[in-house]
């Protein structure tokens, strides 16, 4: 609950340090995610990789991730979908096995990148089976509306979704549409999701 409250506070701009500090006292998960964004207590190469990713230092992020091979694929998925990602990182991401580095956070930007580059999305869709059926249906509908360019209808499908999943939908849409994505989507993705849960998006928000 503390993590979801933090997401909402960030979205509405009520994330001043004292308020977030109080929430973090009750949640080890929130303390960890905030530490990655602030670059605190991140001695391991894997954690430094997420700090670098959150700052848009993609080359450094990928370099650090290589020291933790079992997590490199996950970091690569996020880096490849980030603003400023090079062709090499994107090619390496699509060369991975469909389930390599995929989890509840990385599957969405991976799908967004596949949409943007007109690659097959089918290999990644079976990975949604563990989701609540209603949520999976809405996210699949969101993807279809992105394909038809009906962004208003796409956003209506997100009403009532949990904050994290709404953020992931905005992240997917921002990756899929690139520079054509509504600014509000990019901002929502950055505020509802933490640095270890999304690609890097440029600009304030």
C-alpha cells in the first residue's frame, strides 16, 4: 500500500521528501526503489546499472549490468526501449529469447518497442497469462487502440487499473509512439514507475 500511495503522490506532485520519508519507513520495497533513484547504497554493479539507467547513462548502465550476467537481460530490455538507445542495444534485445529478462515491468516496454519497430508481438503475449484476466484484457485492448491510433479510446481502457499497471501502459505507449506520444504519457510513466521499473525517458516529469 505504501508503494502505491507513493506512486500516486508522485503523479499529483505531492512527493516532497518529508512525506515520502514517512511512507518509506513502513515499506522496505519503497526504501529500496527510492535508493536506486537517489543513488544511495548502490555498491553492487547491478544496482549501479539501474542508477545509471535512471539518469539516462545507457552505456554505463549496460556496462555495469555485464558484471551481473543473470540480470543483464532485464536491464537490456529497459535500456533498449529508452530514449537515446542505440541500434546495437535494440538488436541485442531482440536477439534474446522471448522470455529472457522478461517480468511484470519489462514486458510492457518490450511490447512497445516491438510495436514501434513493427516487430512481432506474439512471442511476448503468452507471458501475460499470469495476470488478472480483466487487467490483461484491458492492456491488450490498449495495444490494439495504439495500433489504430485512437489514443482517447486507449486511455479510457486504463480507468480503474492499479497505479503501477497504469504507469506501465503509459510507458508502453510512450515507447511505441516515440516522439508522437502525448507528453502526459511520458510524465505519468516517470511518476508512477520507479527507475528499476521502466525505460529512461528524457525531460522533466
